[in-house]
């Protein structure tokens, strides 16, 4: 239990008459890659939004590194070491690639405010450290060359990567990826897989919401399956692949063929 | 531009600025120039809120009024002097901006626009009706002149240099803040509030910060205004002034400090240049605003940036056309 | 007391009409029209000119004024909103603000700074019903507003054009896919909003002096009314308008008549702080 970075216990979220999440429980061990799958409308994005504080749960508990979230807001949760990407990529369109990543390291303290105005030695040193971290994140994702470009003009696949760099530079303990492969072409998906492996090597735990089954089966250690807001299965890829409930709810014949490849 | 060229142009610009009172002989015109300086401070302050953070405020003139009345009341009724009066003006306006800001800035777009409109009006009503403090429509007069190191700033000439110091200081502050991560954070909040919060940037904190900064600048501008004209009344701080500030921001280019400065000077001097138009000026002014919004949505700075980009592009094109004609 | 209530409701009806003009535009294009008050002012001036200065037959005068306002509303769209459609909130807000400045100053040039006045259809005397003194114009206001609202309701629910306009207000993209000429509907919405504002101006002109500054005061009350009623809600605009009208007059009578205008603002701030969605409004949650 102490080894889990995320503990979700009997989580429920109701919107009016609809139970988007119903008694969902699972854990993610430190540094693990866990995939969340299920048909459309199963509640996957809702779960991410609840874990990151956009919605308050109607029942149940979430704990990050043992600390219960208890209705904390998105900013507080982000400061606990949780980062996320968005399904419809949400970059800051007035800023460049580099600025999008730099701003993720911003902390609003009076000391930093004064530092920014007075530009003391301590401030400049911290600035240099932040720039180095940003550079590292951008280089890891092959974005360093285009760091000066406005994100608005970038192709879709690169914008996804910038989002990833932005989430990554915060050195999160838990990274939530909301359909990162949506809209990517095959070589980009391969690159995405390499990135996820790289993140895993750095000890970052990842919760991945995905529809791309090949990606999911290859990269995850653990899979949680949702359907109509309920968890219907959990386990390693081999087990899930063969689970009748899952296949029935979601995967269907197409994946059975893929599974035997 | 190379570093040397940049320093040279700054130097020349500075010399030009410092020499202005020497060759602007009409004291009426110099008064206008001084007013533009004060307006620069007010508009650069508004830029934090509207230009960078994307929040509308139609009550900025009201905040400036708070600064003006604070300084005026403290100095006429309680014999404070310029520096303490201006400091108080800045501090109190900032404090009121924080108090107003917290509940109000939760509102979005239209609600915020109407709320700030209402707040500006409430302030105007207070200025007009709280006679015991503000003298109502009679206004407060005989605001004492500033004394700096024994010199008294008694005319527009001397005032020019005082205002230049203030403008330089507050513009520098604005440039620093904009270049810091706070500047980036405010733009992030404007561009995509949800993503900003997911990155640990609290939208409310930064909106209130922007609002407070706008209050600080408005308060100081208000105090300077009171000392420049030595008389203030509620009719100086109306919705029309708030709209004017907003128009200056858009004309200059939302988010651009330099653009705000240029537009502030331009729209302060324009009514004088077009004085012969009489009442038609206001109609022209309204028309200019709409034309700028439709045809130059990025303002002056947008045009300059595009012009530069176009020149660069042209420089990379072959000098002969590839096809005939 | 009854007198006060009747006056309050009458003013409230006017605020309701103006709030409606404002809400219809907001629903159609998501834009706050800051020139709403000036549209009312224009209606008032047109009516006053037609009746007092041109000495036209009252029926003709009112019809002409209303027709002009319809035409004006449509042109207003062409100049202020249409070139900016699809842009963000800030430029469009400033555009309508600029329009209000232009309108106010054009009115100043045409009609001058002196307040004008206009006689109502039922004359300027007062009627006595037992102990109650009634200003006849108030009756006119009630009747006109009621008739207008009923006709409007029928138009929007039972005619094809009305339903098309509502469709555009609900979802422009889907309306477009259904073959509805969206831009035309938007133009018509503006035209109708102009008409409503004009009617409000014609109704209120006999009660107050007609000046170039009158637009702002009534507009603020109308904005407040629509927020109190629930932004974007048509019944909300009506209820909100009546509410503000009543509160204002009761406040002026029992609390302080000097700060009469402040009551609307205070209510505005209170509602925005405590319950921004008003009586009938819906909270909108953003999806990630």
C-alpha cells in the first residue's frame, strides 16, 4: 500500500442522474505504467478529471502518495506531483514551445515575484536551472530545434509532444496521459511509445487512457477496464486480453485476431 | 538590431524625451504631453489585466479616481505631502483592487465586463455623493504642488520631468514583470485557464495579481493627475475614460507595453490635433476604434511585426520572378 | 402604495423590454451589446422628432419610428458584429462600446444637448381611480408590453422564421447544417432587437426627458435585470426587469431617493457574488 503512488478507493462521480463512475477501486504502484481502457463513455476521462481535481468526487477516496486528495483543486493537486496531458491538446497558443515548457515551472511566490523584478543573483541562478531542465525535456522529445516557434503553427503530432514536454518538465511522480495517441500517425505513435518507456525509466508512474490497443498491450504493466463507469476487469495485459467480459464489452473480434499475432 | 544600435537608439530616444519641454513652447500643449505620460501609466497598468491576463475591466477609471481622491483628500484636508500622498494613493487603490478582485474575478467574460462597469459606476456615485469626503460635484481644488528636494513643481515644464521619472520607473517595472515567469503565467491563464491550473498555476491568484497591479498603476496615475491639474471632480473618472483606456490597449496591441505607450500618447493628442472637428471628433474616434478592431486586430504592434516579417520574407525571395509577368 | 407599485411595474416593463433586446442578441451570437441603451435612446429621439417636431399623425409617427429602428438594428449588425463574427469577446465588446459612443455623439450633433419631450398617446394628464392616481402612460406601457410579449411568443413558437431564429440561437452549426441561412437569421435577430429597443424608447419618452445620456442609465438597469433573471433566459429577462423596476422605486421611496440609481448596481454586485446564474440561469461546466 505504501508503495502505491495512486490509490483510488470506491470512487464515485454522479452528474445529475448519471453515474459516470461507480465504485471504482484500483492502485498504481510507484513507477508503473497502468492503462485505463474501456468503450467510449465508460468514464475514463471523467476519472482523470476527478483525479486531477477538475471534478469533485461524489463518493470514495483518492490518495496520492498516501495523501488523501479530499476535494483539493487542480492547482493543489498539480503541486503534489501530478501532471497531465489533455485529449484535445491545450497549449498556450500565444507562447513559443520553450515558453510553454518554462511556464510549467512557474511558482507564484512573493519571493519569486520580487526576484523577477530585481533579478538578484539567486534568482538568475534559479532561472538557469529551470532553463536547463526545460532544455533537457525538450531535447528528450526532439523539440529543442523548434523551441522558438509559436505552438500555433506546429503540426498536430508535435503539439502532442510539446504537451508531453510541458507535463514532464514538472518532474511529476504521476503522469496522466489522456489519449496521447489520438490523431497521431504511425511513426509518431512509435515515438510516443519510446517516450513512455523513457519516462518509465525515470521512475515516473503513468496512467494512460487509450484506445489504441496495440500501444496499450505493448507498454502497460497493468490494465484497468471500465465500462459504464464500473471497473469490469484489472490485471496484466495477457490476462486482460483473454478476459471474456472485456472482450465482450469492448474488444470484440478485431482484437482477438490482433491478439494472436 | 545589434546591441550597439539598440543602445544608441535608446540613448537618442532618451535625449529626445528629455528635450521635449525645451521646444514645446505652448504650455497648453505641454500640459497635454504631461497628461499623456499619466495616461501611459494608467494604460500600461490596464495591460496587465486585459492585455496579458485577458480579463476585461470597464472600471479602470474608477480605480484612477480612488487614487486621485485619496491623494487629494490626504493633502488638502490632512496636510500630507506629495510623496506620502502618492504612496497612499497607490497602496489604497491596490488594496481596494485586491478586495474587489477576489470575488469579482471569478466571473468570466460578459459577467466580468458588466460587473466592472457597475463597480466603476458605484465608485462614480460615491465620488459624486459622499460630499463630506469628496465635496461631490464641486470637486476638490487647491491640491498642493509637489516639492522634490526643496524644488517646487509649479508648472508644466517641471512637471514634465517628474512625470518622465514616474513613467520610466513604472514602465521598467512592467517590462520586468512581463519578462518574468509571472508574465508568462498571466498569458497562460488567458490562453487556456484549465491547462494553466493543471500546471500548478492558479488562475484566481494571477488574475487578482493582474488586477492589483492595474490598481497600483491606476492609483499612482490618479495621484499624478490630481497634482497636475490641482483640481479633481467626479466627471474626470467616468465610463468614457475606462473605454478610452480599453481603446488605447486595443489600438496599441493587447499585451504589448510599447504599443500601449504609443496608443496612449496618440489618443491623448489626437483630440487636440483634430480640434477643428468639434463634436464630430467623438464620432470619428468611435469609427476609428471599430476600423482598428476590424482591420488591425493586433493593433499597431501587430502591424509593425507583420511589416518586419514581410520585409524579411521579401529579402529571401529571388529578385527575378520565376514566371513571366 | 399602489401608485408606487404600478410605477415600479411600468418601469420594470420597460427594463424587461430592453433586457429582452439584449438577451436575444446574446443568445444568438454570444455577444454583450453595450450599445443597447443607445438603441433605446435612438427610438426615443425618432419618436419625439416625428411627433413633436414633424407633427406627424401619431400612428404614422410610431410606425415610421419602429420601421426605422428595425432597419437600424439590421445595419447595426452589419457594422458592429458581422465583420467580427467568430472573434473573441474583447474586440466585440469594444466594438459595441464604440458603437454606443458613435450613436450618442451623432445624436448630440443631430438633436443637440437640450432635453426633448414628447406627449404620450393618452395625453399628459393624470387619471383618478378612486384614491389612486394613475399616469396613463403606465397603462400604455403595460398594454404594449403585454401584447408584444404575446405576439413574440407566438412568433417564436409557431412561425417558421421564429423557429429558425431560435435554432440559430441554440446552435449555429447545426442550424447551418439544416440549411438555415444563419447570417440572415442573425441579422433579423438584431433587427428585432432594434425594434424592441425602439419600442422601449417610444414608451419611455413621454415619461422622462429625452437626452443623449439616457441610454446608459436604462442599459445598466437592463443588464442587471438580465443577470438577475438569469443570463440568456427570456423569461428571466422579463421577471428580472419587473423585479428591478419594483426594487428601484421601493428603494427610492423608503430608503433614499438620491441613491436611486445605485440600487440597481448594488443588486447587480450582490447577485454576481452570491448567485451569478440568477433566477433561471444554468451553470455551465467546462469539459476537459
